[in-house]
C-alpha cells in the first residue's frame, strides 16, 4: 500500500472520529441545533483541544459535517442512523420472493405447515435474513398465498371470457386490405428476429421486403409499418425492463 493511500485512510479515520464526537455532543445537547446560537468556528474552538481534533483544520469540510449533523438531528434521524431501518413488508424483497415461489410452484398453494416452508425455502435466502419464522411470517405467507390464488382464479375467468369472445367473434383470415393476418404469421416471426438482432438498421425497408417471399405476401407499406411497430415494441420492452430493474434496486433486505 502506497504512503498516499495510507495517509488518505488515516485522514478518513480522523474525520470519522471528529464526526462521532460532534454527533455525541449534539445528542447530549452540548451543541445547540441552531447555528446562530453557536457558530461552527466557535464549535471548532470549543473542541479543538480534544485528541480527535489533532491535525484537523477548520474549514469547509468541518462546517459541512456540522451542518449535515444538525440537519439530521433536527429531522430526528441522528440517534437512529446506526440502527437498521424497519423493513416495510410491501417493499421487501422477501414478499417478492414468496410471490415468485408461488408462481413457479416452488411453494405449493395448499401447503400445510408454514414452518416447513420457512425451513425448506426461506431461512437460507438473503431476502429473509432480517426475518424470523414467527406469527408475522405465518400471516404474511398466508396473505401472499391467498393473493396468488385470487389472481389465478381471476386469470382463469378472464381466459374463459376471452375464449368465448374469440369463439363468437373469430378473427378474419385477412385484414381490411385483403392481406393475411400479420399476428402469428411466419413473416412476423422473421421480422421480430431481424429487428431484435438489429439487422434492419441501415437497410432500406424495401430491400428487406424483397429478401423473402414471406414478406412480399404483404404490401411494402404494410411491411414498413410493421418494422416501425417492432421498433416501438422493443423500446417499450426496454422501458418496462428498466422499471423492473429500478423496483429490484429499491427492495429492502
């Protein structure tokens, strides 16, 4: 380790000690919250004889540390800053893991013993590291299970209604231009793979269109519209993916 890095680590430890001293002084009401009552310069001079202040200069860094500590204490957060925050169940990673377990069938929806569920699927998972197999877990497990079953039942009803509607109103074999339906076609699948691989970039739609007979079943205008449609769909999927990523990053462990 170089001398510069060692010096930097020593300096960080010194500032951490100064912050700790100021924190304790604020909690003990030795330093008033209002800056007007005791200016940073006066605070520095009050404690500069303490060993923690050895080689610590008065300046912007000291005043910034003191200002942030005062603000944190004013908001009531200073005395609890070292304590782990209470997990909000609605925002917890544990809840999302349980939902996934039910969807995948890892946990049976007709499980009989919550303690076995905890032992087999939860106790060694990092999402549950701040939880216990207590009455709260048993209650939450049941709530997630009941919500899952409710959604499954609703999905079944929606599917039945969809199938009835589809039977009563079958999809025409052709669109309003007399072309075969695009959805489910070979052309659609080929174009999806092309756009996903970005092989359509810097190529004229006309050149793509004439490259395969499956494309030429549709007019050039129809085909061009579907290229733009696939591009918009990819952007939307990327957007949804970014929202899911943000949600995962905010989950509480």
